[in-house]
C-alpha cells in the first residue's frame, strides 16, 4: 500500500513553485530491527513531475534521501487551474501518481 | 552518534573492495551514469552504478570533466550544524544559463549520490530537499549547465548521524 503524495503548487510572477511531500519509508538497507536483523532496503528510485502532461522535472533518488521525501522545484509556463502531476516508483516496483491544481 | 547502522560488516567490506578497485572507477561510473538521465525518457532506468559508487575524486580529471572550484553562480544552502542527520535541509539554486541537471552528493555517506534531477527547458535551476547524513561531511552540488559541469560544496557538521 502506498500513501498519497501531498502536492501544493502556486504561481507567483509567472513562476510556479511546487512543494511535494511523498510518503515513503526510504529504508536504506543498513539498519537493523530490534532482533538484530537487517531491514531490507526500500526506497523511491524515480520521480517524475508533469505540468499538463509535459515533463517539468525528472530525477532519481538513492537511499540518502530522508524518510518521506520533500521536494521543492519551480517552473515557468504554468497557469492557475493547470494540473501538476507527481509520480514515483520504488525499488519494489510500487508506483503512484498524484496530482494537484495550480493556485 | 548512531554509527551502528553504517558499520555493518558487509558495508565495510564493500567499501574496502571499492577502494581497492580504485576510487576513480566509481566516480567515472557515477558521472557517466547521471549524465545519461534524459528528460525525454519515460522512466529512465535507475542508475544502480551511480548510487552504488562509494568514492569520489581523481576520476574527474580522467573524465575530462572540468570543474571550476566554487562558482558564484550556484548557491548551496545547508545548515552549518545539523543536529539530526536524518533530516538535513539542502537547497541548490543555479543561475547558470540552461541548467540541465542538479545532483546532490555527500562525500562520507555510504551512498554518496543522494539524488540527481534533470531539468528540461522552462524549469528553473532550483531544488530544495531533505537528505540523510551519516556523519560530518561535505555536501556537494554538482550542476550541469550548457554541457559543462560545475560544483559547489559546503561542510555540514552532524551531531547525530541519521540513517
């Protein structure tokens, strides 16, 4: 089960600022549980942001990104009411896609 | 400092192997790999070699990647002292024309490469995120603009390492 990504997109002086909070453990595979067993790595590997279907940011994560990854980016060309989509895929193959409207 | 999570025997061994194999190769692979992330790819394949890289340095010369020391055109904002290594806020702002890629690295993390983003035209050369730091280390912002690489680094003191 994956949890929805929180996305807030607002426009100011022609630049849309997008704030994203993804819900993910980002387990690095080096931590041990109480019994001393290694907790397997589990983390987001790829991220893609789109504005009305056009890619505005694309990236990859390693395990050094904090739990519940937080991201701010800015792009030009957005208008109030446009759709911003944030998608991710993790190393287990889970994926999710959420969107928000630019205000 | 919670060092236990980083000092697993396997990690130590891997690191040693990587060092033995020559640190140059790691970064070569790293830069090569992150250079391949194309904005038009549907889902670029996750660059395992880049995120597995354990060491940095020499290879920059070998690669012919020209990295001017600190360029004033890139601003790297990170706390001087981070009390919680699990959540260290980092912001990179590049005023270089046509910023194509921003990567964040931490030289002493078991996984050096934190993240790598590609910027299509129209997206500002800006990135703000939160990273994990195992110990006091140098945070590096590697920026590719107009086909050239630039680097800015900043030391962050970590009082409690996070993983």
